[in-house]
């Protein structure tokens, strides 16, 4: 069974090679960590949608990126068709532990619109969906165009979802507008699968503090399925207080590191998978 954890942006932990947390406001440090956490959720949502698509017959059979990771165990899946829409309900019950070790509960509903064999619109709604006690409500939409000859596909993605922490007090709202280009290599392995991502992502916490991350099309984030890491690209994050941090993910080498700069100081960030 193939396992791929798609982290479009990896978890950011400041290892402070040339600056400390005191160089940035505590609120900004919290937002960086929360943003990294929500990137994980975005990736998992993409993965769940990918596995749901494997259950439908709206598109040509091609190599899947995700393998089988999320829809396992005591998950109840039901499908029904309404006009040109296929509705897939995934019920994780009161608690289902996945292969990735995370416990999920609640319901996800996917709406799959078959425009053509090479183009589909998808929507994933969270309905009191929990992962390890974190509550999610909102949705993710994707418009996918497939290029069979080049063995790739492009997705235009929007997100608008809220995550409430287990304590019931902290929360984060994530909105995004992104483009992802999935490229598939040898069908017998995941090693040469890559995803390029660019776009804009905004995060707002329960106190109203914000950060906006921009990834330019000219310098997209390059994610390698194996080892499951961003290895190239540049992201610029602007905080509500006006401070800006630029993160450079490197030259394509998988070294689990990135370089951050605030224009005056530069430090190393560890990309925790």
C-alpha cells in the first residue's frame, strides 16, 4: 500500500541559527506555526479528495498520486447521483484511526461535477469533521484539467475553512486561492511525482491577527512525493503588523531545511514532515 503525505508547504519550526523567537512578535510566531498546521490539513483534504475520485468513474484511469491512506478502517462511504453531480459521503463515525495514526470523526461530503472526461469540478465540505480533536468546518473546491499525454493535471483551488482547537478557545480561519500542477512519472513508483503550487493564502486567528502568504508563479513551491518535502520555491509572508518574512526552500535538494529572512536577519527553518 502506497503512503504519500502531501505537504504543499511543510511545517515550519524555527531552529534559530542566526536569530531567536524574540526577534519576531509572539503573535507572528504563533501564526507561522498555525499556518504550517493548516497546510497539513489542506494537504490531507487534497489527499482525501484524490482517494474519493478513485471511487468514481468520471475520469480516465491514470496513476493515482495519493495511494490509499485516508479512507481505511471503519469508514462508511455512500454514493448517489443527482443529474450531472456525484455526491460521495464519507462518515468516519465517532472515531476512526487511519494508517497515518490520526483519529478522524464526523463527515466529509464530496460533490463531483463531470464537465468532460478531462475536466471536473470538485467540492469537499467539512461537516463537524474532527482530526485528533481539532474541529473543521468549511469547504475546499477544485477545478481539475488533465493532460493525459503529458501525464499531468492542473488544479485551481479555493479554500475557506475554520479550525477550532481542542480547548474550544483558539481557532484559525484559512482562505486561499491556489494553482497546483501535479506531474506523474513512472507508474510503478511515487518517487518521481511532483507538485508545483503558487497562489495566495490568508490566515486569521481568533484574536483577529492575520498573515498573508504569497507564492509567485515564477517561483512556485516544488513538492516531491518522496521524501514528502518541499525542496524548491519562495514564499513571502506579510503579517498584520506590516512585517514581512521571505522563505526560500532551496535549489531542489531534499535537505529538510529552508532559509527565512526579514530583510535584516537570516535564519534557518527546519521543515518537519
